[in-house]
């Protein structure tokens, strides 16, 4: 019995050591997975720094949305490998080996997460150069020039119309002035004519008045012969001097009766001085005076 027990003990001892080593390796792998595979701390997402531009480019484009960094997914720790059960050798009675103590578990330490040093800046996208359409620009320029020419023509037309209107107004004003001047001249001429007519009428009336006075004075001096047939008429031309004196008396037409002609001639000489108007300018109307005497009046 002792020989068999010794054999069994020497035979089973290396297997126990191998099992202990394997168990230690499994525990170390499990601890390493817990330390390096899991992240026990939950860090909040770090802030993002944005650069502010004072002047934006003309084409405004939507800013590029930055996606937050993906969260690290925790992988479940792999289960430790279980050793296959081996047939237990017969235990020796005398030698009792001590069981291998498992290595103590260490607390899982997560490495500190380093903050990124680089601040994200939103860069504007390059502005696309818009190539101008030369033909459209030429058309627009031509249209603009045409509009300017039309405006200039309209302004010229308006200016010409204004000038024509001014000239028309000037002509109308000049015509009104001419009409007013002609009217004033006509009125002045009419007034002058009226004055002249009034003066002529006055002179004529004055002359007629004094001729009537002269004839009445001469008739008052005539000694009429009686019983002459009909109504004989004697005409004389009398030349007067200023003041009414008689220079000459001539018979221009005989009445056919010498007695009546002589009576009238004597009456003319007896009537001197004859009455004359006080205005000396009217004397020329009386210098050569024609006197007609009717027998019966």
C-alpha cells in the first residue's frame, strides 16, 4: 500500500501545479480585460470652439455640422475559460497538498482621457467665381444706352416745346403790345380828329356867325327900291382890312336892276367897319368876303 500511495502522489503533483498556473493565467487575462477593455468613467462631451468672422462672404452657405465623436462602446468581458474536468487521481493519505490561492483582483483603473488640444475652426468654403455673361452685359449696356438716348430725346423735345411756348408767349405779348399801341394810336387819332372836327365846327360856326352878322349889318343899311319884280340877287366881293375896314368892293353878279345893285353897294360902304371874330387866325376867312343879298328875304 505504501508503494502505491507514493507512486500516486508523485504522479498527481505536477498536474496540480499545472492547474494552478492555468487558473492564474485566466485570472490575469480577466483582470487585463477589465482594466484595458472597459471605461468606467462617463465624460461629458467637450465644448467646441468656433471662430467668429467679422465679414462673411457674399454667398452664404450653411455651416458644416460637426458630428460629435462616437461613444466608445463597452464590450462585454469574455467569460473565463473553464478547464475541462479531469479524472481525479487517487489522493494520497499521508500528503495533503494545500490548495492554490487565487491572485487578488485589482480595481479597474481607467486611463485618463486626454483633452484634444486642437480647437476646431469652421473654415468658410471658398467662394466660387461666377463668370459674368459678356453677352448679357453687352445687351444690358446697349439697353441702358438706348434708355439714356430716349431720355435725352425726351428732354430735347421738352426743351424745344418750352422754347416754342416761350416764343409763342413772347409773340402774343408783342402782338398785345402792338394792338394796344395801335388802339392807343387810333384813340389818339380819333381824339385828335374829334378835336379838329370840334375846332372846325367851332371855326365854321364862328365864321358863319360873323358872316351872318356882316350880312345883317349891310341889309340894315340898304335902301330898297320899291316894286321890283321877283326876288333879284346881287353878289359882291369885298376885300377887308384887319379891324373890319373895307378896302375894295366889286360887283361879281348883277341882279339885273341897277337901282338894287347901287343900293347894296352903298350899304356895304356904310356898314364899315364890319364885325370880325376876335381870333386873328380867322381873319383869312374874311379877307376876301363874298356877300350875296336877296331882294326879298
